[in-house]
C-alpha cells in the first residue's frame, strides 16, 4: 500500500484535522497518499498518510502543500504535509485508486521527516 493514492472516510474529525468535504451531504471521503509501508499496514490494519485537498489557489505558494495531479485516478490538488493522519483502512472504507511516483514519495517523506526529526 505504500505509495498508494487512496480514498478514505475522514469523518469524524476534530478542530484542525482534515475532514470530509461535506459531512452534512454524506460526502465524508477524501483522497490521501499512504506513506506507511506494507508490513506495518498488514500487521496493524492501519495506514498512515497525508490528506489531499482540492483547493488550488489558496495553497499555490505554500511550501507545506505539494501539488499533485494523477491522470489515472483523477486526483488533483495539494498534498498537505502538515497533517500526518492514521486510519483503520478497512473500517474507514479505504480504496486504493492509484500510486505516486518515487520522486513524489521522496518529496513527501522528506517533508514528514522534517516535521518529526529531532532538533
């Protein structure tokens, strides 16, 4: 599952966490890039990754938001490197719809490493 583009239910959420697009209308799904490796995913049933937002102009010059465009899945927008999220893939109705390339994966992993690194 590592490197996968997936849709997953982002509700319920709280405060600064990313949520679904519009929970009132039943749209609770959001695309994400799964960063956790397959061994972790299989042993725990969990995935760790970054949400993708479709807002475009708002994040155009924000270095913490990485542009993404995947023709095959139709996912486009910005990967938010500021909110690393973990989910139970099965209970949150996860669905793999594509993959990111190695260049994108390295960029995202570097951003996460910068957040988690020891100072």
